[in-house]
């Protein structure tokens, strides 16, 4: 089916567009009262594993905020779960993996699963969402980067420093690379099936890439992202968002990704100078700034747009939208991007 | 009294030294069993406010780890406390300010205090520490940067994003700047008295500088750091450590600081290219790497030293040492720096 709004895909292909496309990380989420209503009735994994619910949640921000792309409602931790680890998601508290991976023996408890067997509900959700979107906007699929998934699989929960996960990599590099390879193999199969089910592009979230030094990022994270991009890039456009990993923008670009996400802690001009001119950049509005008064949001959006310059830019936040953001502030952000015109 | 080991001060003055000086942020802290013994007997503010205890804790890492500088055992939150806010420090949980600043009215509850009245115990601790150090190594005094203190004074507790503190700055910029100026005035008086009491150098900790975009950092944080450096630099050497604020290294250097601290998420070579060649840099070992096996620590220290190159470098961690670090790993870090020789 031909897309009615293909701004995102044309931008990812490097084509000229009349304006920058805009969407928001975590746009299908807790700041939306419509989402909170479904959340009261269905627990997290019910929402994720029931295609009808996942599709409905995915489409909410298209109806309510009028963004230019949908991103599947799911969670990066479905992959560790499919690999055999128990994952609990305690609302407002974050993830808990009660039996994390610490030793060679623990690795025996996990596997590279048949994704069609363990994650079919995701592919069903993609198919249903595509059908219900009915060509309004493209649908982005996604997965966590292997390093970020390792963080949770080893640490067992969220952390400011992910000290145990990092110490695991420094102390048992062979085990760490085994685990990273297993996650990578699973992720490649997982993303390929998302594309087969209808995802128009995919994003790799390396939320904790910025906890690593440049050398560590390029040893522990980047090689696996590279494998994933290599395996996917002939089938779809791949966006890499490695939060904070500004030092490796050039190396990330060289993976063949179509787009690199950046956060608000790097200026668009600096990111452009590191990544080179021939790649699309995505970002980078400070999500906390959506708590500002609407006139401030509009002014700051104009500064951001000017910073990125014309073309090769997908407007987005620099991290997920916060649950405390008023809906009309989110709408003001999206509206300000759509109104922006280069002189 | 003449210092027996003045490596740190000579490095801060830009002089040639036979090797790089080394100390560790939070070196007087929870990884030391000797510290934990005092912690069992005396609560946090007793330790901070009793000069004999603060001096003993400050000197512990000199005896045990053999670092080249002492840094006063204290806390950045003694300043908000002296300004009139209640500060609770719950062991292993972090700070709590039960009545944070949110409105113009709240500002009336705080003041720019007479530091000699409210913080005399710090100056007494500095004097006693200097006496007991007996010239072995220099003593570093410190304070939090106004932005980082505002984070706690507005948010009321630790946070991953300090969303309320940032939203306060974006929504009520006038109030925010009033508060920042009050903190700055207090901090200048506070650091001047530390120097008068005997501190050989001072460090400004902007732990949350890296949460801000470059433009916000240069609007909200840097102007106040600049005031502090201006007021102090003729009396002592000032080290600025604004974690994550790599985009403003050049601007920080231009304040007249003697040294800039950097974390492990920027390569020494990159930091050098941003800051210019004529300033001392401090850092930047990943504190989590101290959980690695000792041979890995030694190898990584050599890589770090090579990255900084000869001269104008104070070896340190890129953030505070973690409570879980074995003492012999801390010692291995310090030893590896001391052994390092440029070819």
C-alpha cells in the first residue's frame, strides 16, 4: 500500500522533502491519558503481547499528536525474555530480571530462539498496526542494541552506572562477547521478521552506549550494531540511536545506517561535523524542555531546526518523552516542527 | 610549611614535573574499611561537622593508597544547608531536601549566609587537616557548582534527569538566576575561607553539567562558574570538573581555571583539541574499570597516560570511586600512574 505521508522514508532515502518529518521516542506512552486508560486494565506484558492492544497503543499518538511516523509499542526486553530470561516489568519502577547472567553456567540457561515461535506476537502486532494505519504514516520497528540488552541481562535491573554489567565485560570479555553474539543473532532474526511483517524502517536503541569510553564502545557495542546494520540494510533503512556515543558518530555512519540519532548534549552542528554530510540525523530536543511553557518550546524548536539546517533531518527528542509532559506541549513541539520553514 | 610532595601544585602551575600527580575523586570514602569503621560510629553530618573526624577521614587515603593530594572530606550540600535549607543524608540512599525551592516565596526561606558563622567547621577541618598532613601532600578544597547545587535545592533529591530542576530553569528563568546568584555569592565566600584556612587548590564540582545542552550550560551553569573562578584565581589554583560538559571545554578554559576535569566518555586527545594546549587536564579513568582484574587496570592506566601525553595532566578517575572497589585495586591504579614513564 502506498503511504499517504512518506516524509520519513524519503528523508531516510536522502531525498528532498518539503519539510522535516517529526516523531517522538516513547510517543506511545504514559503522557497520554488514552494510554493510561489501557494501562489500568491490562498489565505491561498483556499490552505488549496482545496485538490488538499493541496496535491500538501504537496508533494513539498518530491520532492525538499527529506525528509523521508510528513506532511499534513494545519493549527492548522482549528479546532477553525470548532468549530464556525471566523479565518482570514493575510499573513506575522499571525492569527486573531476577536471575541475571553472571557466569558461563548462566549462559547455558539462555539460547538464540526461533523468533517466530517466541516473538510471533510482535510480528502479528506489526501486521495489524500496518493494516489499521491504512497507509497514513510509516511504521518503525525496533530492537535494543546488544550492549544495552547485556546491561539488563547482567545487572538484572536499571542502574545509573551499570557497574556490574561493565565489570562483567572487563573481567570476563570472552563470556561477554559470547553473550553479545547470541543477542545479536537473535536481534537480526527479530528485526528481519519485523520488516517482513511490514515495518517500514527500524531503529536500534543503544540507550547505554554513552556509559562507555570510545574504545569500549567500539569494542563492546559497535561491532554488534555493525552486524545488525549489515544484515538489515539491504532490506530496510536502519536508524542507530546510541545515546551519548558522540565520539563514534563517524564509525556508526560507516556501518551503512541510514540515520543516526543524537541527544541534546551534542549540538547538531558538531554532530554533523563528526558524522559527515551524507547521512540523515535524528533528534535532538531535550525531553525535559517539553515541561517549559509553550512559547519557550516553540522558540527552542526553531533554534533546533536552525541548528540542523535544511534536509537530512528527522525531528525528534533526544530521549524518550517524560510521563509528566502535558499533551498540548507534545503537540506544540510537533506543530512547531511542521510550521518551521527555512529562509 | 613547605610541601614535601608538591607534584600537584607544580602541575597546576604548568611547571615540568618528573611524573603526573594522581588522586581519586571520593578517595576518602566507602571503599575504605577504615572509613566504614568511623561511619558505623558517627552519622554523616557528625563526620562532616567534627573537624577531628573530617581531618582523619581526609588523611586516610594518603596513608592507605598513597595518593599525591588530599581532598577535604565534606559534601557539596553543606552550602544549601548553610543557606537555610534542611538537608538529610540517608546512608546508601542519597540526599533528601524535604522543603525544596519551587517558588519566589521559597527563595525567602534562604539567604547568603555569613560563612564564618555557618561553615566554620569546614575551615576548622581544613586547618586541622593541614596541620596533621604536616606538609606531606597538598590539600584540595572544594564546592559544588551553582547549577549542580540548584539541582538538589529544587529537585529535593537525586534524579537521573533532574527534570524538575531543569523545568524550573526553563519556566522561571528569573527565579533560577536569582537562586544561582545567591549560591554563587555563598560559594565564593566559602571557597575564599577554605583557601585562607590553608587549602592549596580548590575544585568546583559540576556533577550535573552534562545534563544540559551546550547553550543551556553556557546560560545556566558557566556564568556562575566564571564568577567563582574570577574571584578565586588570584588566590589559588582552580580546577573545574563539569562532568559531561565536553562541548564547553574551550569556554571553561577561558574562565582562567588552572585545570579542567574530564570523564572517560571523552578521549584525552579530543579534550585536548577542544581545550587547547595551554591548560592542565585532570582525569579520566572509568571508575567502574577499577572493578576489573589488576592486570587489566594496569594496562588501561597505561593507555590513559599515553592518551594524555607528557605533562599538563593530573591522573584521576572520571567520576567518584565506587564503594565496591577493592582497596588493592585502588592502590594498583595509583601505583600504575606512578610507575608510568613516557618513552
